[in-house]
């Protein structure tokens, strides 16, 4: 299944936000994404840690988003939610299920947005 097919298949599904972390959805769509430790309360510290160790986590901070970028959302200096960029919007888990919202709506809800792109180091073995 392609990323687009999987993303479209998830939109509208119920999501148990009380027993699952928003990053679980990120990991479903981007299997090689790094995994933050703890709950949403620690997403801010995870983002700060990721930013300090971008290379160790195969991450690159980006301003121009493209499909499959991890989008970290927050207000002020606090990051508390995450989703995946898709077709000029973000797929994320809400209390109402998996939703897609365009970037203009996302920017109103979450004024602080960070984009992280996962890249892979391809090692050749001889």
C-alpha cells in the first residue's frame, strides 16, 4: 500500500486518544520515525532532544513541508501534538478520530509548528 493509500484509509477512523499517543499515528504512516519516550506531556522534551540530536535520529528540520514530513504542533514553546503532512495539510489523531485538516486551519489551532523530515542513511556493504 502506498503512503497516499494508507493515509486516505486512516482518515475518519476512530482513535482512542486516551490509550494511544498521537505519535502512534505518526509511526503508522512513517514506520522509520523515531519514537519519543513517554506521553504527550513529554513531547516538548522529545522535540528538544530530537533537535539536539537530528543526525542520530535521521531527522532534518524543514520549513517547506512535503508529504510524509512529521509535523510537531504546539502553542508558545510547548509542543503537545504531532501529525503527518499530507497534500498541504496534516493528518492527526483527535478525540473525534483520525482527521485531515488543511494548513490554514492547523495554523489557527497550533501557532507553533515544526517540521521534521526523516532521512535514511544507506550503507553499502561489500
